């Protein structure tokens, strides 16, 4: 009986080798993170310019973005995101040049916090634009005023902020991947 058991064990093929886990070089992650941070900074800067130049003449005065509280909140999220993005951009350039990983916990927690902040600013911008557009479209008083450009700029700024959020979320994923390998 022991001979047949030994023969069966010898006849069974060995298990196939497990493929190695995907390995990404930390240099390629640093470069990808740098590119995304540049993209985020540019999106936030353009969104800031579009939002700050958003005015419309409503006789006898002008309607400006700062007259609406949700746009003020959106502005503050853009400014905070731009400042953080600029700081991270400088640190990322240093990391790519020096070949170091930088301050991983700042990247990890900062990217998450800023992405949530940008998401809330995006939501506020879209929500107030939809609500006020619906109200002005229903009011015959606003038929004489061409207020569409005001809403188009608000939508454009919120859309750019949404893209900046998506880019920051991708950077957050990269920082989430990098942290366990080094800590």
C-alpha cells in the first residue's frame, strides 16, 4: 500500500508557481504623483480665475460671485487646495530630483483631507448654481437679464474644481499605495 501512495504522490504535477505581485518602482510613482500635482495646481488656478471674474450686470447693480455664500465657500476650498497643491508640488519636485520619498504621512493624510475639501467645494458650487438657475429661469423678471453667462462661468469653475478633486483623489491613491511599503 505504501508503494501505491508514493507512486500517486510522484505522479501528481507540482502546483503552478504563483506570479509575483506587481512591482512599481518608487521613481515612477514619484513622477506620476508629480504630474498629477501639476495638473491639479493648473486646474485649481484656472478655476480660481474663472470664479473670481464671474460677474453680471443686474440693473441697477452688479451680481458678483462673492454675493452668494456657497461661491465664497467654493472660493475658500479652491484657495486652500491651491496653497496645498503648491506646497506639495515643491516637495514633489524635491523628491523627484533627490530620489527620496519625502514626508509620507503628510502626503497620505494631506491628500485625503484636501480631496474631501475639494469634493465639498464642488458639491456646493454645483448645488447653488442649479438652485439659483432654476429660480431665475422660473422668474419672468430675469427674462430681460442675460444671466446665463454667470451660470456658465459658475458651472465651468465647479467643473474644473471637480477635475481637480479627481486628480487629487488619484494622488491620494498613490500615497496610500506608497505608505505601507515604507512604514
